[in-house]
C-alpha cells in the first residue's frame, strides 16, 4: 500500500511576532471602531449583498479580540487607540455599535457605515465610498499594516503550510475579510486601507506547532 501523502505542518505566529504586531497597531493611532468596520467587510461573503447585523460584529470580537483568562468585564484586547492608552474593551460590544449612539454628532464609525433599524433589527450597510470614508474617519490617514494586523487577529490560529510563509497567512486574511487581490473591487478597498509591512516580518515569525 502506498504511503499516505504527508499532511502540511501547522504553523502559528510566535509570541514575539504578536507582541511586535500589537506595538505596530498601537503606534498607528487608528480609531477604536476599526474592528467593527472589518467585521462588516468580512460579513459580505456570507451575507451576499444583504445588510450586516450586530451578530457579525460580535463574532469578530469573540473570534479575534477576546482573550481568555482575563477579567470578564473587559475581555477584549483592542490595539486600536485613537486617544488614551486603554487597549482593553468591555463586554458590551452591541451597545458600542448601537444606533442610539447616532445623535446630533455621530462618531467616526457612523460616518463610514449606514445604520438602520434598532435593537436586534439593526442593520449595517457599506456605502459605495466606504473605503474613502474609513480612511478619513477610522484610519485618520494612517493605513493599517496588513501583516501586523494578520498576526494579531490570527494569533490563536494555525496555518497548514508546507513551509512557513507569512505571505500565505496574509492571503488567508485577505480572503476571509473580502480583500482579495484577484477581485478588482476588493483589491481597490485593500489598497485604500492597508500598506505592506512584510519587510518587518520573516518566515521565522511563524513557528511549527509542536504536539
């Protein structure tokens, strides 16, 4: 019987790479609601043109920002800080993105995303010029470092690879968050929001998961 094909190895970002990524994101001084915007981008794949919901935002927070074994009141690590130094966010994600926050002076998130409805029926839609709006109001002219963001968001996840490749990890992120290079519209959004910081990382920043 022929030997089974060798399965790809499982690689994870090193602790050092993740720490550097967090430092890089903090230096960018982007707005705290960047994760909510990314969540709406991500939801486009499953929503297929339908408006996003608060559950899409909560899902990204739970998957990629939540840290285990920390105080329950502030379980999310959010390295997007436009003012102050507090990177820990409380567990009221829904309240932070609620339409009730849209008053006479709507915050940056609500200047980027069209919000309708209320409560569990709240919907979020991206206008045609959302990337330009996000660049102005959420990124404040400072593009996001794509490799650092990938390392941070995927810090608890592994990649099946034949050899360590940071570029492959970034490609996985771009695919999940609807920023694919092969789609011209998605690529245009990517170019408006991100810059290439691959030179700050090396293959060694992905470590073979043992055991």
